[in-house]
C-alpha cells in the first residue's frame, strides 16, 4: 500500500548517509545515469593533473572512440605533464561552437565590429596537415579522412603545421547542394568515379587554427582571417574555398542580405566578433560566435504514433511520428471518415484519402505540454507495437525544419532535415492539416 511504501522509503532516507540517499533516489526513480558536461569534465581533469584545460580538451578529441576502450594507461597518457608527452601528430583542436541569435540588438554594438559569413549546411570538420600527412576530423570526433580524397589531395599542398576549421559540402553548379546528397555519399561503402562525379565535395574554410606549427587560437579573429585568406590564395580549386565575408555596414543591411539565404542554399549568417579568440566548445570566455539563422520552414501535421522518451522523460510519451494528408480533404466529414476507419483498424484505401507518415520529432515542447499530450496519447491509443503506440488522430502540431529533400527510401518520398515541434495547434482541425503537395512545394527544385 502507498502509505506503507511512504513509511518504508522515509525510514531509509532518515537512516542513510547523504551518498546513500542519493543512490536510493536514483534507483527508485529509474534515472541512474548522471549527466556531466564535457567542459566540466575537462576542467576537472585539468585541475586534477595541473594542466591547461585547453590541452586536456585537445587530448580528449577522439579519446572516447568506442573501438578503443579507456584503460589506466590511456588515462595516464591523457593526464601526463605537457613536457613529458609528445602530442599526437594528427590531433585536432576542440571545436569552437556558436550561440543561437534571434536578432541583433544594441548589446552587440555596431555591425562593423563583426565579421558576417554565410552559414553552410554540411559537415563541420578540421583538416590537419602535419608530419607529411593529412587527417580530417568531424565535429563528432570521428576520423573521416578516407571519405574525402579530394580534400586530402588539396590539403597535401599546405605546409606542415597547418590546421583549418571549416565545412565539408557537396558543391555543384557554383552552389552548395542539399545536405542529403552529402549524406548519401557518406553512406556509400566504396567511392567509385560515379559517386565522386555525382557528389563532388568542397571544403569551405573559415578559420585557421595552426600555421607553421604555431597555435593561433589566442589571436584575434581578424588576424586569423588574414592568414587564412593568404593560405586560400595558394590553392585555386573549387574543392577548397575560403568562406567569403559578407559586407554589411549596418544590421539592417545584413538583415536584407540574409533574406537571400535559401536562394543561396545556406541557413543564414555566422557572426564572429573581429577580436574574438578561438575558444573550446560553446563558451563566451574567449569571444563570441553567433549563428543568425533564417526562420525554419514549417507545416501543420497530425500525430499518429508515439514512443516514450529517455532519462527523466522515460515515463512520458515524448517521441512522436507525424503525418500529412496525401491530398486535401474535401471537408471535415471526409477527414473524420478516415479517422473513424483508423479507429476501426481498417487499412487505408490505396486511391482514397489517407494520412502519410513523413517525420519524427521529440523536441520543442515544455514539460507541461508533453504531459498534456501524454494524457491524450494514453486515452486514444489504438495498438501497441513494442514501445510504440499508434493513436487515433486528434492532435495537429506545427513542425519546423531546416530543409526538405526527395528520398526514395521514405514512404512519403521526402526526407526532413532537423524536424522539431514549434507548437500544438489546438486551433487547427484535422482536415486543415497540410498535404504532401505542401511539402513538395516547400522542397522546391532539387539540384
């Protein structure tokens, strides 16, 4: 009984020491995992070993590779005195990350204090040229050198002791191609001539971190930029470009240029203070980078499947699958007929009105909103497939996403980039949800 449970748990909590209470609560609550930020771990290790936190962060790049489990010897190497360890030739630097910006305000000062560059949608990477070799590291700390031979060949022309930060893109007809084309290339086991021709990659360089063996991260952004442009002038090839600086004397002028983003195949602007140093992670202590992205594309979609979340949301249904109509319903009655058929577990008619799944999303709502949706899901569940529940359609959501691309792998024929929930549309009836034609119109011409 509940009162007996409360008495028992209370008794344990009164008699246990602090660490025992902590463990007990974790065990009872089911959330045994304790999350600690990467930056905090790096700072703690640095203080423990008497090292510079930046050095520890650099040594940790790639350190958690699942193919090489941590050992006592590897930990000793990670914490070895700086003078006692020769740093690995191919080691990259920790990536400096940008903060999201809704709109510039007075706190940023004049626009001329900032460098504006287009924000590309590719794979963030560092290209390392040392000891006569080239390494390419992704932001996820994965070595991807063998996937991009074009970049390796061009970086081989750099002098030893050069590390460049930038973005790997598929570049065709003078513009960046949609991300899914790059994704398809990465998924290929072999890179034959056909793949290289259909998805030629370019490395868009936008920061110089090391030059002639010297760490430049402590220098101002504009100084690093000048050296990067000098390096870019040594290699003239579409597979290696320096991210162009966008000229704008005022924030209003930059806002006007930002409206061209989708036509250019980019996501908006990167803003970098001219005096900023290159930091580690998402910090403002060394200076600031902002990502000033354009508003996401959006559609109104219907919730049709749900799955429980993870961690503190493990008991709440937070991971959703959404659908749109295959065509616009004639009226509310026709849409309700489809909902009633779904409630009776009847398969959809091949040529009739139906809901077509096209995206999954699990972020964007508050805890209270998730709890409210969870109650609806439990009340309208039709079937259970392991951890997944199918629900009788009743809720419409506005979904936001960065882009759409055609995809034969998906039933809808469309792949969605970074979908998330913007809001619940309690004001929107089911028959007014969007259609496949809406998605196709937003997708635009495919390069």
